[in-house]
């Protein structure tokens, strides 16, 4: 996009000429609490004054890791009480797949067509974009793909299935929202066959859909939860989370069943803890996400728009073509607004602003989007 970044604050990024851009994508669903929230910055500085890296994760007891794990356990269901910290979303998904195989003794995985779980080999193996995958075959064997929201396909989950991995709201597929009852049917089929249910909440986590994690909106609890992107408040960190009973299986046969050098980095953990505290204890933004998202959808009415798919502050605005999407993104940039496309849904552009965006900013951005659409 060519912006020479000078600084960022709140909902805005500033280039070296001083031009201000309203960030409507949050670094692709990363800066949910805005850029450089002062509480997170303070936590980072405080930790830097103590120590950075001291040893790979798990060898020493470190307060940033322990406090972050405790905070997550206090916010999540009792069956998601044990966290393992990694560096990114794709690492979290890789580890979740390993854990599912270890727990079940099976190797087959059911995933969704159009799903996206990361760029590493195992994550690509269960991602559904064949164009993105083709150059990197062969992949990890055992993956079966079904259609999201199609309950008849759930019979592909059998007693040979180790896990089903799914985004509760499919992100890169263009914000595909589960039909009423679909995730509960998926949960029931996993229970029936003994397969573990993995919810990839890399994009949907940390308030993006209006609850801390999207599974809360649908009242369906996964066996393994993965999180990253907005988890660190702008710092790189991910996690896979399950029950202590499941996670203890990674400690023997073999020992160190999952290892990482920089996962659980104390500075990143300090930032992630501060980020959670901002969202759940300090700012009112989480409780306003649904209202703000619905306002965006209400305002985005135009003859050029084929559909707006929206849940919370996670939106896909579908147009006629990829060319129209590229034109809109380029024109918005000239007007000081940052939008972005989807890798797998090129005829739609994404909106995922920081949760701290104001009503006035939503109204202004929507008016600018409509003005650009009127030029097509």
C-alpha cells in the first residue's frame, strides 16, 4: 500500500509527511484496543526493566507467563483452563493439531472448504484455499474437507477423526457466519465420535465479534481453543488452550511433546495480560462492539454493494469484482482510510477497525466509502 509509517496512535496511522489514516483493519484484526494503548506500553516498559528472554518456555517460573495463564483461566470455561504460549496463530494451530492426535491416538482431521489456518505446512494442510496451497504439495496426509454450514457433511466426522478444526466465523472466506444450530450440531457430532473440536479464534478472538471469544456468542465450547493476532495488544504471541488433563499428555511419551524457544516471551506475555485487562476490566469497548458493528452495516447501503456480512466489528463488503475492490481500497487510501482485501474472497473488502472506534468515525468512514462506491 506504500505508506511510509511514522507513528500510530489509537485508531490512526500517520505517515512521514504527517498525513493521518483511519485504520479500519487493525493490522488485520491485531490492534483491537487501538495502536499503542498506554496501559500496554507501560506494561511492556515495566517488563523490559526486569528482563527479556531468560530460557525457553517452561524451564523457569516467570510471572508474566503465570499471570497471563491465570487471567485466561479466570475468563474461560473450566475445560479451557490450561494455556501453552507460542509465537503466532499458525503455530497455535499446528500445536492444536498435534495435541488432538496425542489425545485421540488418531490422525485424520476434518476441516472446512474456504477455511484459513496459517501458512506453515500443517496449517496449510487443513486450509481450504487450493490456489494458495498448490505450489507447496504434498501436505500432511489425512485431511478431509467439508462445507461450512452444511449439517449433512458432518457425517464425514467418524470414529477415525482426531479433530475438526474450524473458525467459528470464517474470516478469510469473507466473514461467513454459522447458521443457527450449526456449531451445536458440530459439537454433538464430535462428542458422538470422540473427535476433538478445535476452534481457530485467531481472527475472532479478543472482542472482535462482541464477546471475548466468538464461541461465547454461540454457546458452544471447543476442546481446544487457539488465539493470536489481537491477543498480544500489538505484540506477537499466540496460544493453544485446552484442559489440564489434555495438556499433560504433552509432558510424557515423549517428554517435551511440544517445545518452543520464544513462545511465552515475557515481554509479549506482559503485553497480552495488559491487553486482556484493558478489554475486560478498564475500557467499555467490549460492550459496545455489537452496537458499533450494526451501525456500520446499517450505514453501508449502496447499489454497488451486493452484500454486507457482519458480526460485531468484523465485516465483509461484497462487490461485483476484485477490480472494484482494488479500486475502492486505493481510493479510500487517498481519502485517509485504510481498508483491505481478503486472500480467498477477492470480490469483497474487509473492515475490522479497532474496538475503540467512535460513532462519529464510523459515520465519517461509511460516508467516504459510499462516496467512493458512487464513482465506480
